[in-house]
C-alpha cells in the first residue's frame, strides 16, 4: 500500500499536494454545508473563497510585476484557500467583513515581497494576513476548519501525505508534543481530559501543523533547528500561553517561529544566469550558472530552484536539486536527467538559453562529508542521484583530501554514466575507487547487474567499518537502508539523500 502512496507522492510537488489538500477540505466543507455539518452556508463559503482568491491573485500579479520576479503559482491559491478555511466566511452584503478578507489577502501576499531579505520572504503569508486583519479591523480568524469534527478525517489523512512527502515527521511530532506539554503546565490536573479532547478534536493544532508548519520557505531545513522551530510554534500555540494580559494565538506563534527560522537559516535568494549547458551522459546535462552573489555551501547540499514556467503542471515551477558543483568552483552546476514526457518545469529547462535566469533559495542539507578525513566512507548512487557525490568528490580533488572512499554507481545502461572524468581523476590522484554497476550493457570493467548485498561485500570487505551515503530515488534509498540493516550496519552509520523524481 505504501509503495502505491510513494509512487503518487514522487510525481507531485509538495506545493501541489498542499493545494489539493486545502481544495479537498474546501470541497468537503461545501458539501457538508448542505447538511448543516459545518458552521457556514455553502453559498457564503464559495463567495468568500472566490473573493479571497481574486484579491490574492491580483495582489500577486501586481507585486510580481513591480519586483520582476517569478512567483510560485500554487502558493497564491494555497494562501487564499487556507485563509478561506480559517477566517469565517461573510455575507455578500457584509462590506466590513469583506474588508477584513481583503486586508488578510493583500497583507499575506504583500508580505512575500515586502517583508523579505534578498527576495526571500520571512513570515508565513497566511499568518501575516490574519494577524493584520485581526489587529487592524478586529476580525481575527476562528480556525473553523480545525474545530470541525466532520472534517477531521480529511485533515489527518491529507496531513499524513504531506508529512510523508516532506519527511518532517520529527518536526511535526515535536510541535504536537510542545503544545501538549504547555497545555499541561497551564491547565489544572482535573481538566487534563477536557484539555486533551479540545486539543485533538476541536483545535487548529493539526491543520496548522500540516498546512503551515511544513511551508519550506519559512521553516528551517536543518534537523535541530527545525525541531526547535516546531517546539516554539507548538508551545506558543497552546491556548493558555500568555505574558501578562497578552495571549498568544496560533498565527502569532507562527510569526515568532518564522523569525527564529530566519535567524538560523540562510537568508539569500540567488539570481542565477545560465552560461552554458554541458552534456554529461545520455539524457543527463549540467546547467552551468553564474550567481549574482557568492554561494557559500558545503559539498552535497541543495537549493530550491524556481523558474518562470508559463504553463505549470501538477509538478509546479519549483524543485529541490543538489548543487552538482564543488564549493571551490566559481560556477554553480545543476545536474539534470531528462525522461520521456518531461514536466513543464523540465520543458522550461530544455528551452533555456545562455543569459536566461533561474532563482535559487533555501540552501540546506546535512548530506555532507564528515569532518574527520580518517572516517571510511561508502557512496551508493542511483542514476542522477550521483550529483551530490560529484560535488563531494570534486571538492576532495580540489582540496587534495585523501579519504578512504568506495563509490558504487548504478545505472540501467553504460551510456547513462555521468561524471566519470571526475571519478577517474579522483582515482588517479586520491586513490578513490569507483565501481560501475550497469544492468543491461555492462562493459568489461563494469559490474553486470544491480548493486546488491553481494556486490557491497565483494567490493568492500571492510564494509562494517564504513559510513554509508545513499542518494537516489526514494524506492532505492529505502531498499538499501533495509539491505544495509541486514548486513549489520547500524542506522547511525547510514546517511540518506533523496528528492522524489520528476519526469
């Protein structure tokens, strides 16, 4: 069952998944409204949603034109639909209420452009919008979707899919735990049962965590800072948290958490201008960019890449890709493999010419070399998952770092092998060893077949002394985690890096 779920998730972006999630909630609320099972009529819900969406769309067009930057199309509708799910719908003749909706929409969209450093926004747009509406027009959100028991199954099922997609279970778990701990501190023991009931059944805890906590641009990417972020937002979201007469709300908790995330995260957005395209293997190309400012990163880290896609499809106009270049190189490399029927994003990449621009942000990733040069390493790569190893190995060559490394690099065909020039240079200068595993047409110096436990044992007799790095599609990563576990490798010595494949 989970294999089917993962195949679905691997062919949809995080933003499109969240968009479907909030659309499903709105659609369900519309149907339930006919039976009086939600607190708002279907007509008011539709009209308010349409009004918020229209204001968000117009505001985004204006700000995108003024600042001359592409915007993630899905984020416009995600912002609008979340606002519609947490601010009470109003009557069409309630002009003051419509003003509150409009203010929330404009403030939320504006924050992405105006409250930004190097064009990277700091605060969650929904949180900004509802805080503005609440403080200026005294029209705070009720988070009515979170308090509706009939919608809870959809909230939970869709939320699980989002967490599995972004792999933020730890952050979400800390968020929930912090909320419960704070509730325990601020509630008398005889009320614990009621407090738990309210928290799990009638509070915005789950919806806010699934739909907003996971928003990648306003949350830290590193593990420990993301856990601290979850704890801050979860703790301050507890209903009884206050300082004197000032009580926190979920939206204010997000603003505090976002400020923390901004402090501990990279703050730059890079404007990357294409200089050239280099073919590396069959269907594999390196896009070589010049950045408008220095990009300081560790070998193996990744960027979010956003481009102006005229007609985005289900997979959106933003991707997370590993930086294929080494930190010592003066240009930024993006290694991409193209498949049949590519996505709209990759079609736009195919159409790029020297001088065209793409934007990078959210530099992050812990899939990096260990500090100790004495630690024995094993790299396992599948297909284009080899890009972080290209970055690491080129960095080792440039710095003349002699480490004990064996790379097992698997492909379906020999002509799909990329970066062999870098790996061969590392073998000559550093003693690094590469084993090419090819399924269909292996040459005389290659392993014929897939990477498996037998190959690992044969090529690395000291495999139990090595730390394993695995990069490739999710299915491959999960498979090798299991294989290495069966070989007696502890989880603490297995590092994984994958981004779901997009055709």
